[in-house]
């Protein structure tokens, strides 16, 4: 009679043991929907205060959960025309945090693009970008804002155009192509072009080249831009895998962040991730394990390395490793066919 292979049994046993001995993360297992109480209503009322400091603080605090937005949105829209500059800036920031649900405020935010203060213009552009497609009609004004004398405003425009997705006329794409020639904006411009034209490979290729730049800051910014693109970065997963060996630990961590949402399509990076499990920095080791978890069964070659990492000296690494073992061991958890005698 054939002796059963012990490797799947050992691996599954170690995984179950890890799940038993790994400390539980804090927090409740179910979430209770928060209800707006008197404190929220009081914040909304404070936007009407005669005291400018009270209005400033209220505007900062009113980035509310989605279900409360309807309560605060009318007052925040009014706050965009507050006589105090800081109140207007903080209200704009709160609307940016709300994202698409703040769409009714698009006309007021667009009007702020003509304000004299560059911080307010930058914040208004960022809020329009965060709102997304509902800001489509503001694309011509945003393209005009790309001529702003302040670089941070132009950078905000480049990011916002990608989040909005253009307006179908092509002016956003032409603006972003201009930005490709600006060394400080080319990474964000390429990422925005990927969002608008995902089938044009040249934009991703530029980001892949930036991952090899001699400047570590450029490499890290490129990796972060790819992280924000999520699955859109999948075609250059091999380039990200190669960047997982970057000499800068900060770049390696950001590369792991970019690989995580790609999932199984990042399987080409498994050899580099196995090396990452031995990194001198605990956050790099934990990052490598978290990517292997997202790759799942396609990362089965990493099983021996993951099992060894269960003995890591850092708790967060052991937790990430235990989490990674579940999806990686999935094929081994299926019932085995019965043994038959020869």
C-alpha cells in the first residue's frame, strides 16, 4: 500500500496551529451603524456661529460617514462662501473626504477655481477629483487651471483629471500629455492617462521605467501611483516583481502595496516575495506575506518559506504569515482520494 504524502498534512496542521496561537486583532466582529447624535447636529449648527474659530473647527470636523452627509452637505456648501478663507478651505477639505456623495457641491467647488488663494484652489481641485465622474462638466475649467503658476495646483489638476476620467472631448488627455514632459508631474500624469486610456500600454510602460529610476524618491512615487491604480497595473506585474528587490526598503514596501490589489496576476513576483520574507525589516516581511495571501493558490511555491516565517520574532509578521497560509493552502485542504492497495 502507498504511504500518503505527509507534506500537505504537515502544512495544514501548522496553519491551523498558527491560527490558534496567533493573537486576535482588536475590534468587534460586526459593525454597528452609527447614528447621528446631538454632537453631529451641534457641529452643523456651529457652521452658523459668529465666532470664526468655531466655524473653522466645525468645518474641519464635518467629514461625516456616508449616511450623515445629507445632514451636513447644505451647510458645507454655504461654508464655501464663508468670508473667512480658512473656513472655506476646511469646508472644501471636508467635501473632498466625502467623495462622490458630495456631488451636489460641484458648482460651488468649481467657482473656487477662480479664488486668489492657491491653497483654496488646490483644495477645490482635489475635492472635484474625489467626487469623480459627477465633476465631468468641470474638466474644461480644470484644464484651464493647469496653467496655474503654482505647481501644487497643477499637480492637483493632473490627479483630478484621472479620477474624473475626462469629458469625452479629448482635452483632458491633451493636457495630461503635456504634463508628461514635466519631471515633477510625469508620474501622476501617466497614472491619470492609464485611468482614462487603460488600453494604451505606453502610459504603464513609462511607470515601469520610473521603477528603475536612479532616484529612490521617483521609484517610490511610481510604485505608489501603481498602487493607486489597483488592478489596472496588472500588465506590468513582472516589473513590480523585479522592483521588489529594490535596495530601498521604503520602495520595497510600496511595491508590495502595489502588488496586493493585483492578486493572482502577480504570481510572477512570488520568487521575489519569498526573498522578502527574509528581509531585515519586519514591515517588509509582513508586506511580502500579505501579497502572497492575495495571490492565493498560485503562490504555493512559497509554502515552505511561509511555514518558516511562522516562527518570526515579530507578532505582526506572524499574523500576516498565518493569514497568508489559508489562501495559499487552499488546494491542499480539498479532500484527498481514498488510498487503494496495489
